[in-house]
C-alpha cells in the first residue's frame, strides 16, 4: 500500500473485517447456498447479480463486473482512497493505525479519529441533557408540543444545547479535549479578541448529522430558547474535515434499508418532517441538509433507489426547492416524481392531522416530475403573450431533452402542444433547439452512476484451460494437489498475464506454507483489470469433479501447446535466410528435443 500502512497492519484489518458483515451494513444480503446475493450497489438492476463469498472473502457483480475484497468494496462504495478505506475499516474494527510514513497523512488521520470521538461523545452528552437534565426542559416541552415521541428522540439521538456561552466548552475541558479541536469541528467559535472561545450552539434542539455508517459528523440546531429574532432558526455545523454539507443526507443511515426495499427514496425538507414520517412507519425518507439536492446527493441516493419522490411544501419555497434540484436529478437517471403537500401543511403537520395512510397515499399518487414541471410552467407563464408560450416550450424542452428518452420527449412534446394549442411538429422542432440548461439549473449535469469506461479495459483472450487452473488454484483447499501442480507446471507455458500473476503469487504463498487465498493474491496482481477478472473467476467457481485428473490433463495440454508453438518458432528460424549452418544444426537439435519431449509423460520440474 502506498503511503503509510504496512502489510502486517493491512492484513490485521482484513482479518478483522468479515466481508459479509461489512457489506451487509451497506446493502441487505440474502443467503444463496454458500454465498450471499444482493442487488448491486454499483449499477441499476432488477435481478440480483451481486455475489459475496464468505469463504473467499470476496465480492463480484456479474452485471457490471465490479469485484474485489473488503477494501475494494469500501473504497468503491464510499469513493475513498485505499488508505481512507483502510482507516474506515480499522475504525470499525477498533484497530489503532500505526502510521509510519507521511506525517501529514498521519496527522490528518489522527485528527479525524479525534473529531469522530468528540462528535460521538457530545451527541451523547446533549442527548442525556434533553432526556433527563433540568436544562433540557424547554427542549422536552417543544418536542411534546410537536408530537415527537420519546422513542423517536432516542432513535435519532436528539439532544439539547443549553442557553449558555460556554457550556460545550466547559464540557470539552472536563473531557480533556483541546478547544482547538472543537474549533476545527465547528462546535465553538474563537472570540475576535483574545484566545478564548464561545459555543456555536446555544439554546437549541440538536439533531446529530450522521454519515452512512451512523457516526455523528456534524450537527443541526433549531432555536428553542433566546431571542429568535436575533438568531437563525437553524444553525448547522460548518464545513469541516468530517462534514461536507453537499455530501451528506440527513437520516440516510436509518433509511437506507427501507429505501432499498422500496427501491424509492422520499425527499423531504426538514428533520422534523423526516422524524414524523419515520414515526408513522414510512421509513424510506431522507432530507438534504438545508440545501438543494446536489450532485453528491444524487450519487448517494442512486446507490439505494431507482426512484426519488420529492415531497416539499406546496408553497413557492417548496416548488423552488424542487426546481433547483432538477438538472442533477434528471441527469442522474433516477425516475422522478413530485408529491405536493397541500397548503398550509408540511409533511409533519399533514401526518399529524390526516394520518400516515393519507401521507402514504400522497406519495403513492405523486405525479411525474415532467407533469409537475409543465403544470408549474403553465402557472408561471399564463400564455398572455407569445413570450409566455415560448417560455413554456423552452422550459419543457431543456428539461425533457436531457433524459435522452425518445418516448418521454415525444410524450411531453404532445402534452405541451396540447396545453398551448400549437401543432406538435413545431414543439418537437423547438425541443431539438433547446440545448442550454434552464435558468433554475443548480449546476453542471451529473454523470450517470455507471462503472467508468476505463474499468472495462479489455484483457487478452484467456483459454478455458488456463481459466480453469486459475479458478481451481484460488479455491483448492487441499495441499497435495497444489503440491503436484507447482511441481509440474512451468509458468512459461501460461500465456494469459493475469493467470500467470495469480499462479506466481500462489506459488510464492505455497513456498511460504500459506494457502493461496484470494485475499492474499489480489494485492500482488498489478495488471489492469486483474481484480475484476479474478473475483469473477472465484464467484463462478464450484465443485470440481475429478479435479486431479482434470488438472493433469490441462497441464499436459498447456505443455504440449507451448511445445507446438516453440516448434513452429524454431521452424521459422530454420528457414530464415540469416540462419548460419551452425545455427541450423542447433535448431535441428532443439526441434528433435522438443518433439521427443512432447511424447513423454509429465514429470516434475527439475528444481521441484
């Protein structure tokens, strides 16, 4: 590993990180014989082709061909470097990383660990104050008024930050935390004069913001005490080493399984709306953290869902929130629908008044995004002029053309034509002209979440015999057959570069009296595409009937093929005009030796 983790520590992390346990914390796995299956988190599919092998500690998707070990999964899923994935797994396994190179990386890793510890401890501290401490009385009263149950308070670990200037600071000093670290975490603010600090969160109901693994990495605080006119209704953690607002969706750690089951994610605006939905048994609900959905949000959601239902208030702010997210969501490839909560409600008050079944019905009957957009454009531009009609056509065209879906494009060309009473041929022509993003675009298009093209770098053709030998070596449990193979197989007989790498690594492992496990061999294979090629072979592996006889037959065939190629090569040399008489005699002797060798039975290699 490049950087700062030694191979012994990497192996320790690997041994402590069971791949089934790790992957099941991200996606639900179902047992299928001796392996586990799931819908692939790396591409959209309807039939599970994602395979996890607990015996080999590998995963492989037969659809998109992603594969590897536990480090690969975390690295790909979380979009991390190998070092960061190792840190994540080490933290999960409670292994202390001993950094021996790159002091800056070591310092960053140590700071990250300390910040996670501070956030976790502070979340527990504020939660305890809300549940039991007299200082949390106003917070408890507010939640009671809003109908938030104690069960929900505990599920989401809600807390209370008292109305003091130094409560968090005093708490941190009692825990011997450096105030500078709290400043880095955005929990305290340095005073303009002097070196002292004051609390960022004061008199607020606290919502821990968790990463996808459920670890607090930031906070959002709603004002409860003090002069609300002088402070923002909500205050969030600033951008920190842990917390990137555009990359975190509130509640995803608790909603991801429900989203996977439903294949749909409901997006609402606020934390209390989300909590109300979860309390009502509607758990596939998440909320962007005080911002429109971003490129990173779309990536996160698409790991779990085929569809997004935007559930915002029906007022202008809610509509604007839906439109700000439009470009990113259209380009994400997710199916989009919009559920407008009728005024004057938000999801929280609607559920309180109408009940959970009514809210489910609202989500189920949510209209398609382009129907919503057409209705919005019609209300925003009431066709008082040609300019209004062109605004409707332009708005619809710029949106629907981004899908690249001919059926959708033609459907909404017809609907737009019908709405503004214009011939559909003209609308189709105008749609084709629209190649600029609409004014309410939130940014550049989001590339579809697919395996990058470079991941499909083609490998050379692999013969069935070499492929079989590689699969067998990677899955063979007994030592004696491997002894025979390594004694009789000359690696120069193997043509495929990845198979040769695997067999060489397996031979090295065997020489060190280790089993040639996939997890041991993968890091030693440097050829592009090796990881996918190897994990696919392991995932396909099954019982090998008559494996010893088949192994002998295949080794013999590889030897004979190699000999035939060498014979042909020598013949070409023999007829070469440049071959001297002495060279011709030497080639003739080599040819005789090769022909004699071909008819001989297999024997152990000279150095075995």
